C-alpha cells in the first residue's frame, strides 16, 4: 500500500506491480472517506499533500 501525491502515482504503481505482480487499485483520497482509518496527510516520497492510495 502506498499513499502518494499526484506526481508520484506512476512510481507507486510501478513499485506495487514489481512487488505483487498484479495491477493495483487506485483510490482518490479526496473522493473517499474511511470509517476507521485516517490516511497519512503527506506523500510517502515527498512532503506534498497525499492524494492517492495505491493498493
């Protein structure tokens, strides 16, 4: 699972495919709310605001 900004989506997809050998699901964090989990606010690769969850 990766939480990334718009600039790092492609990198996160590539890392996911390398690790799991299948296509990930991509969730827009602006459009989705979770009941029992608050996603990280910043991207795992930089300090920009996280926008996508790759899982």
